[in-house]
């Protein structure tokens, strides 16, 4: 196995994940300044933060079709162009409407990368290290988030509050042009995935064989090509196959996992972290709130590294159960602390437990499972639909959180605890779904996982 080559191509593909994290999380440092600059209502604040997610849903919805037609690599190039144009456009936008339009364009890139990066990695990586390599994409996402938290903190420190409200937030968004350009250049040096080539390109089998030989040798190439040929023996459309047994149940599971990853509340803390600290912990200053968000990002990265080291040893299912349980307990505790007004030190501690539980399991392992469970010929379509549902769920949470957290009625009744308890309830649903319906896929090839659904009929 050529681990150096595999690591290189997977790292380049994972740069799409880095831009995913960078572009989604940059809003956390900017939204407060923008809100005060434009005089936003809570609903408008939610729209400005979450409008990118509409672009994400469209990008995710089209990415499967586009990547099936033009290839995984070319689709990543398109996503990188969207990232670059959005970074410059949001920085230079003369009006809030123009800013939202460029954020939606960036969302197209984010949504596309959220599917194509893990798909590329899953299709080019041998089974024994596939979980680890797909988790590399999640590591890149949290690295992008942590990086932009530092960038936001650095930029905010370069001027006064007034400067940040007029110009500082523009530099925050514009900074994304640098990693976007780096991704564009890096994509010139990686191949298309051999599975896509074998199924879609002229003389594809021979071209795919050469790439597979480079990955794992002649014996590996023969075995993988044999599995691809067996799985490709179908004349029906990918969407039609997803709607009949046994893959209908797999399709529903993928959608459910994608939605539950979001409605458990993760992006509330990643997008609104500074605002949470300022609103719940009275007296928190802007620089302290931004610094606490950096701590959250560091925790996210550290436990993603733990997931990277354990996902192919411990397995997908045990990690998901541990993560869902930890998130639930942390959210309940956050709600209790907020309700009792005991938030000075406790809130950050509970958030870190929650972030650690997500980063260890629910964040990376959900993407691993989604990249594995769908058969090759329908993977692009299935992941596109599941990821559209993920982004719609993300939009719903991001749009409604400011309204829930700033509702006079809910604050009077629950003292900012209500959203945390809602997200905790969804963690319970996620735990029960994994316990009852998700099988272990550790160590199996993509074709073996496909045969698992055929043999079982349903994934139980």
C-alpha cells in the first residue's frame, strides 16, 4: 500500500473540507459587528448567518449529479472557484443584499465540498484505512474553523469597535481567498478517482487499473476492479434503485443520520459562540468571547484527532453511541446551568464536553458512514440528497436559534435553557437510531458493504 501517495491525494481533497469549515465559521466573529453596523433584528441576524446554508443545500443537491457527470476532481475545482469568488465578493459587497448573494455563492462551494471531498477520499482509499482517511476530511473542517477563529480574533484586535463594525468584518471574509487559491492550485496534482474512471470514462478500466496499482499494487487493483464490475451490473437509474428494497432502508438511514447530525445543535456553538457567551454570561467582552470561541475550536480539533486515531480500531457504531450520549448529557447540563443562572465557569466547561463528544464521533463518523453505505453507482445521488437534508436542517437550526435565544417569553420561562434542551432531545433520538439500525462497517470494502444490504434485506 502506497501510504504516502494516499495521504497526499486525500490531504488535497480534504482541503475542500478546510474551506468548508473556514467559510461556515467565519460568520461567528463577524456577525456581531455586522448586526450592530446594519441594525439587524434577531430574524435578520439569523437570515444573514444562515443564508449561506441555502447555497449549501443547492450545492449539495447538485454536487452528486455534477460529480457523476464531470468527475469528483473537476467538481472540486468548481467548488474551489465558488469559495474564491465568495471570499472576495463578501469582502467588497457594497450592501447587505450583495453580501448575502455572495454568501449564497460560497454556500454552493461549501455544499459541493461537503459531499465531494469525503466521496473522493472514500473512493480512492483502501478499506483498512478508509475510516481514518475520511475522518481526515472532518479534521480539515475543524482545522478550517479553528484557523478562522484565530484570524477573526487577530483582525478584531487591529482596530476599535467602530473600525470592526465598518471594515474589520470585511477583512474576516476576504481572508478566505488565500486558502481558496491554494486549493485550486493543489487540485492540479491529484488524479480522478479510479472508481469514477472505471464507470464513466473511455478506456476507463485500464486508466483506473494504473491508479489502483499505484495505490496498492497489482493484486489490489485486480480485486478492486472485480468488485467494481460486479457492483456496476445494473441498468436502472440510481434514484430508482434508492427507492426499492434493500436500498430504500439504507437511503432513509442516511437521510436520518444527516439531519440528526445537525439538529443536535452543533452549529449553534460554531456560528454563534461569541454571541452565546455575551448573552448568557453577563459582562463578557467581545475579545474574551472571541477567545473562548478559539478554545472551542481547539477542543474540536483535538478530539477530531482522537477520532482519526480510533475510528478504524474501535469502529463506527461504538463511537456514535458514545458521542450521542456525551452530547446529550452536556446539553442537559448546559440547560440546567443557564436556567439556574450558574454560567460563569460552567457554561464553557459543558460546551467543551459537548464539542468533544461531537468531534470524537457524531461529526466525523457520520460522514464516514454516509460515504460508505451507499453503492458506488448511486453514491453521488444518495449522498447529494442526504446532504441537502443535512444543510436544510442546519439552516433551520441556525435561523431559529437567535429567535429562540432572544425570545422574551422563552427567556423569562427558561433563562436561555430552552434551545439546549431541544437539542438534547434530538441527541436521544440519534442514540436510539444508531443502537437499533446502524450496522458496523469497519474494515469492509465498499462492495462488501453493498452486499451486506443485499444479504440482510434491511440494515438490522
